[in-house]
């Protein structure tokens, strides 16, 4: 089941998130919501390089981090 609000948001997108040029509708554009496959690949590259991040819980500081057990250490 898809969320109607997200479908409406995507359907109303008229500009590419990468280059801001006009985007053809999904039925006419295999790269939707991007204008071209190139812009789609550029966006994917940004994810791989860490330009985009999804927030998560804060990482524990060194003081809060538990000491590793001997069993956790790799054999040498």
C-alpha cells in the first residue's frame, strides 16, 4: 500500500532535485523524479560519498563506550 500524500508530492514535482530543470511526468520519464539518468546517477553518487545523511541516534562518546571483550577482538 502506498501513501497517497507521497504519491501526490511526487506527481506534483516539476523540477529535478539535482539540477532544478523541468521534469517530465513519470509516464514519460524513466528517470523520474530526476530529469535524466545522469542526474539520477549524480544523486546516487552524493549518497555514496556521504553528502546526504539520514539522522540516527547519537553515537556514544568514548567515556560511554564499553570496553571490548577479549572475545570481540579478532585473532592475530
